[in-house]
């Protein structure tokens, strides 16, 4: 698995690649800029050229957030959830720049560091990750019967799937696990 790594002494941060986005694969660390909700007006006084933009989920679509970041010259987008938990997203388009999502707590930590220090640099590292249940998977026991669940599990995170037009995107969820 790949994780975000920071010069600060933080635990590495897990992320999900947004479907419709190219692989997040920068060979060096990249500076980040916080751009609020990622609306067009958020970019007016900021220079994000050749930077990663940190964007908060909300008010406009993921697609719009990525379009505005791309027009502003950003190298990539990190969208953090506006509520606790993981964020799985789709752009409903093919993006020219990589887009990933992180949990609210991790996004807030990055936002606060940028606001305090004016900038933040991140890189991607490969981490060997053991097989585990996705955070969004159902778990037992069942409340009324105390039955242990699930009965069957299958891979359902970051599954390469075909899409119309002859290309592939990475998706997750029951729709990806069921074919297995």
C-alpha cells in the first residue's frame, strides 16, 4: 500500500485514490497549499502552480474541485472528509492530475500545519500492509442473534474495473467484491 509521508514526525497517512484519477506517484516531496472548499474564488489570491492542493469536502462536487485545481496549475488534489470516517469518491470524469481522499482527522492535521507554518511538504512511500477488512465493511456479531458475520469476504478495495470507453478505474465496495 502507498501512504502519505511528511517531514514532520507524524504517523504515515493512508489514502484512497479517487476513481477517474491517475495514480498518485510523485518521485519527490511536493509542497501543499490549503484552498478551503476548492471553489474557483478560493484560488484568486493563491499561487498553487506545481503544488498539491488540500481541499475540504463540501458545497461543490469533487469534479468541480478538480477542474478548478487543474486550471490553477496544481499537480494533484487531496480531498479530506468533512465528517469522521473514510471517504470513497468518484469524479465522473477522467482527471489529468492525481486525486486522493483522506479522513477528516488527517486532513485537519494537514490544514492546521499549513496554516501555522505557511506550507507543508509530503511524499508517497510504499508500506507493506497486511490483509484486513475495509473500515466501511459490515462486522458482527449481529445484535439480535449474536451470530458472527460476515459469512463470506472478498477483495473490495482498490479493485481495477472496466468503464465505458475501454478504460479502467479503481473502485471499492460490495459491487467490486460481489463478482469474486
